[in-house]
């Protein structure tokens, strides 16, 4: 089994928003980017992506929302965390439940990150279970660069979005008013995030949603056990299923995300 990640090159901070304190791992300099974890948590692959963001010239804020920070994604750990999330009041995992309450806390984190780092605004990157959070975070005015990676919620409706109707209307209005764009990624054969979900994003945002699809053959064939035995489908484009080889499509996706952040966060005005 691969080793856990100690995250020693990140500053571990307790940040309190609306009387709720969560651990946030912070590192880097430059405009802020909030990187949210995927199931089963801040894995070594998620931390690797955070370091790439940092090295590209950003301050990365990586909140601990579930799981054991830095832990290698085993089957046992992943199933335990999944079971906890399904009964958690912070997450809405089924269709019709609306926006997950934890997003309110994440919007507060974006405000703090913007205050600390300055610049035109903040980037937000969601992965898997948190994928759609990057979009709903745009109801915080400081969030101007959302990246929606393989959003898996709601689990029970492949064509739905994890978002209330009121929030959907407000988000669509903000995208038009402030000329925002959202970047999205998924694998073609992903059973957790398929064509119907990306179609729902396009229905909401039109051409302001840039959804990109990679062939399933490009997914890392030997991901960590949780992804190989539980997820069981090409899924995590820039983390567990990324192939760190020059010229590989998943590495190109990483570079496109970093370029999107650089373009949006370098702007002096919207």
C-alpha cells in the first residue's frame, strides 16, 4: 500500500465561520484557490493537485470536509466515509434535496481567502462529491473562477444538479451579469458523472459552461484501491485517474485548469 501524505508543507489552520470550525490546509502565495476534496477525503492525489496549484502561483486553501487528511484511499476507509456522508446534515446526496448546507461555510472560506490574498477574486475547484460546490460557491461575489470536476451528486439522478431552484436562478443571473465561465471535466465512461449531468449544466448556463470529456481509455488503469474496487469506473480526471506523463490527456486537463485560473484570477476587472 502507498504511504499516507503528511501534508507537512501546508499550514494547518482552524477557521471558524458561522460558529463552525473546520481545518484548512493552506500553502503558497498569490491569488486564492479553494480546492475541495473528493471521496474519501484529502488523499495524496488531492494533495498532489494542491501542490501543482501552489506551484502555478496561487495560494491554495484545502478544507477538510470529510475523511482522514492525507490518508491513502483504501476500500475500508472509503466505505466508512461514504456511509457517514450519506447521513450527514452538511451534504445533500439525493435528488430534490437542494444545495448542500456545507456550501455556506465554503462561501465564507472564499471571502476570508480573498481578504487574505487580495486580487480580483478566488478560484474554486470541486472534485466528485464536492464537484458542484464550485458552481454554487459563485453566489459568493469573490468566487470568479469555478472548476467543476466529475460532479457526482445527486447519486440517484444522473441528469440532476445538486442545487436548489432558487440558487440555480441566482447563479445563472450572476454568470450573465459578471460574465463568468465554468470549466468542467469528466471521463466519457464515468457512471457517476455522465453526459446527462453535463447537459444539465449546459441547460443552466449555456455556453458559459465549458464541459470537456476525456476518453475512458485515458484513465489511470491502476488507481488506489477505493477507486479500483468501489468507484469502479474512470472518474477522477486530475487526481486518482491522472497519468503523470508528458503529453497525456489527463495531464493536459490539469494544465488547462491552471491556465483557466491564471486567466480569470489575473484580470483587473470583470
